[in-house]
């Protein structure tokens, strides 16, 4: 299927989830991630803040754990047509951007290009790790700007089953997908 068809299909599937289902499935995703990747103090994680109205995987569980365990957190901040990474602490001042997404108020890019984990939003991911997001290509641009060894980990509610037909050269595949029921590795576990 084409990305536009998959985007429409999975936006609809996600919209049908209740708040309780989103929370329960997000908890499963969080526990799977923690069991497999075991983040440690001092590591650097780039992670998104969930948008509740879009029924995204709730990343609050991750962020609370990272804060409590001295894991450095970096959040995406939209600057023009690209994502920068702003470091996040309990004291970070936040604002809501024009898309209705909370992000750090500061426009200062951390300059970090080597993360221990990049936890990425998505609507769908195919069996080769190709993701469908909201269609703007922001994360592909961000992935191209960081060390290619950084594990790119998608978190989503649905298993990969249908191939994306229109993958482009600028699309960057994920290394892993964490769903409520499994972790799929597109490069092998190490």
C-alpha cells in the first residue's frame, strides 16, 4: 500500500482506540522497551512528547523513569522545517507550538548527535522498518543529522504486516519497533 493509504487507515485505527486502551497498550510498550533495552543513568535518549488528542503512545511513563534515573532526555523542537534536539529537565520551560504540540521554549539545539536511543512516533511501520508518520518528513531529516549507529526505535500500537510501496531515497528505516505484543528488530538484536 502507499503511504497516503496507510496513513489514512492507521489514523482511523488509532482514533478508534479508547483512552483506556491507549494507556494499557502504552504501559505494555513501555515495559517491553525497558526489559529489552535497559536504559541506564548517564545515557542520552531522544524522545517525543505524546499528543493525547491523536492517541499516540503515551511516553509519559518513559519520561518519568528517565528523570528518576538520571537518564538525559532530549525532546524534538520544530524550527522551520526541521527538528532540533533540546535537552529536557524538570526545570525546562515548555510552550505549545502552532501545531498544538508541547515543546521546550528555548530554540537552543543541544548539538548532540550520538544518542543511546531515539524513541520515535509513528502511525505504521512495515516489515522492513519503513515508517509512516504524519507525512512531513521531519524525522527522516532528523535521522539523517545524527550518528547512524544511534538505535532508532519506533513505538506503535500495530504490528508490521503490509509493505509500504512508495519508500523514497530520503526515508530512513527504523532499527526496532516496539508494540504491545512484540519487539521487532530490523537489524538483529545485539
